C-alpha cells in the first residue's frame, strides 16, 4: 500500500516557482507531527512509530530520503527502544493549491493466508 500526505505551503515559503532543499525541509519541519504520522504508516507493521525525521538525501527531480528513529514502546514488557531507519519519498509541488504532496514507497499488501 502506498501512502501520501499533502502539506500546505505558505506564500512566504515560495517566492519563486521552484522550492529548493532548504525550503522543502522547512515545510516538512514545520509539520513534523504530520510527517511522523505518515512515516508511522510504514513502521506500524513492526510495532513501531516513526520519530525525529530528517532529510538525508534530496534530488531536484522530485525525490528525497528521510531518515528517522523507529521507536518501539510496550508498557507491559517495559520496552522503550529505538532503531535508525530510512524511507525514500517522492514529492510534487502543486502551485494551484499551494501544497507539497509527499508520496511514500509502494509496499504490497499482505495476501490471503492459506489454510
């Protein structure tokens, strides 16, 4: 399954038509909680949350790599651990609606179990 999220772009964040790495990073950092939720869609199968995202690679062609901590919490087992991980995302800027569309990788859904 592939997940995506639209982040609003404020007029002061894009004076020209193109957004560079610094501008896109600033947009994502200003919406850190939403970005963590998007990443957590990909880590929930492991029982983890995605926290502390940061852009580690950026391409002007519309892709970026985000590294983050996979945080495991389980109060019953007294588990509080983190692992470093990363995901590659594609981005598109919609000038009409002033939004940044971030789309994650496409992981196939689990099929039916055989009896």
